[in-house]
């Protein structure tokens, strides 16, 4: 059994963001799952290792961090092209968006609202070293990470107008459809994107 783990943005700092004062929750969870031992059926949890027990962390196939999504000026690049599982998941998302657009299931043609017609995604590959976030403790423990965060960050990020009015409900709907198909297909449910 493997896990697909979604993390919905729980970073924090108490005084000043730094390596030591940040992402306490993610650091704690990664440490806990690195030492918490479970059997293949996840029925028994043990603190000590035996041949039939593995750390929870080793069972995570993909750690997905969703961040800063929902504005119309956001596009997500592929940050981890070098990691096979991360790259495959990113390309799967791009493919799903294409199929949904081809079936006219997305809200409106994204090319009418988003420049360069990449839809929710950017064609360029990006390096992620400068983005410190909840994925770091898992990445340091060799977990495949798919960080779904736009770059550049949305224009309202950390500004007074970073509120509900900045959200694009059609973009949010499109993201929800993309993720519904992604998760369905990931767990083996055939999701027909052809309209009836």
C-alpha cells in the first residue's frame, strides 16, 4: 500500500521566518512518519522496526502541496522535472487539463483570461530552491514532491486586497475538476472526460 499525501499549506513562524523558526507542523509530521512503523495493512503501529514493518514516510508515493491557487493571474510551473514521480504527476495534470479543455468541461477557454494559453500551467521549468514551504522536511527525506504553487506568486499575495474578492470562482472550479480527475485516475477509477 502507498499513500498519496495532500498538504494544504500549514507553514508558520513565531517570530521571524528562518530555517529554525518556520514550518513546525511539517517538520513534526515528517519526523513522526520517519519513525512511526506500520505493517502493510496499516493495522498495527509499532515504535520498533521488524522485517514486516516500515516507516510511514517510506510508503508515501507522492507528497502534494497545494498553495496560492485560485486567482486568475496564476500559473504553475514544473519545479521537480528531475524527479520521475513528481514530473510524471505534473505532466498528468497538464494532460488532464488538456482533455478537460478538449471536452469543453472547463469553465471557459482559459486563453480568453490567461496570457500565453498555458491554462493553469507554465511551459517553463523552474528551480525551487528559493521557495521555503511545507514540502522541505519531506523533500529532505527523499519523498517525491509535487509543489503546486504559481510563480510568480499572485499579484495580491500578502497585500491588503488578498481576500475573497481576489479569487476567481471559475479558475477554482477548473482546479477542482482537474484534481477530481487526477485523484480518480490515480486510484484507478476510469474518469470519462467526454461529455454525454
